[in-house]
C-alpha cells in the first residue's frame, strides 16, 4: 500500500510537468514548421541562398525566435496609420480571391472577436443545462445571436461555447435562453481549470454574478 502511495505522489509531481512540456513542444513544432516552410520557399525563389538558409535551419530554436520576432514586427508595423492602410489593402486583396475570401474572412472575423480588447467573447463563464435539462455544465459566453438566426428565436438568447473534458479546444456551440443561464463570478481561468480537471480542482467561492436568473 505504501508503494502505491509513493507512486501516486511521484505521479502528481511529474504529470503536470510532462503535460506542460508536451504542450510547449507542440507549439514550438508549429512555429518551427512555419519557419521551415518559409525557408523552403526562399530557397526555391533564390537557389543561391540555399546553403546559408540550410545552415540557419540547423541552429536549434532559431525558427521559433524568428517567427516570434516576425509576429512582433508585424504588430509594430500595423500599429500606425500607414500599417493600417496596407492592412486594409491586404484584406481587400484577400476578399477578391474566390474560395480564399470565404476562409480568410471567416477566420479574421473570429480572431478579431476573440482577441479584441473590447470584445466580449470568452470574457465570462456561465452554467447551462446540457446535454439535457437537469444536467449542468460550464460554458463560456461568446456573444449574442444576430441576423436571421436571432429572428427565429422566440426569446432573448446568448451564444455559448461548451468545452469538452479534458481537452477544452474541442466543444459545442449552443444558443440558449438568457433566462436559463446562470452567470458565474469565477474567472475564465478558474473555470477552465475546473473543466480540464474534470471537477477535481474546485474554484474559490465568489459572490454570485447576475446574468440569467
């Protein structure tokens, strides 16, 4: 019995560390893949630079650093009037390419909503009845139904995202009556921990929020 307790104690130390390293490794692999794709394109356009680019690729971690630097540099460029003008021209070009415009505009709209400092998406955790009445789960408010969808709803609804456990990157999109939603005072981070841990890591008790009933 003591051996089992020792094993569980050691597992509780190594499991979070292993999962953290795995997630970071996956992110680094994505950045490195982007860098290698760019290097491959440059080598095809300018074959004379291929040896130098190959030496650059062989340096561990350089792809991650350069991709992150490129993202920050892009942010600096579009943070002024001139950069905004060029960004508008780029968006206009993407909007004129068949098939590409549908994908690009959809992804851009979602990313603008999620990462905008003034947006309300994923700013509040709530409880909804899912997958049936009487069963409750954690969800995140993503906005309100609009357009034709809202016209067909009999009452005021809100749009929510219900994450799956233990992988919150997959889940379900629901439109539920506002009156049936219970707002939570806990932060989004606390709610995510609660979902990922399958209810093991209970959040601190907060003063109840007021959304729904």
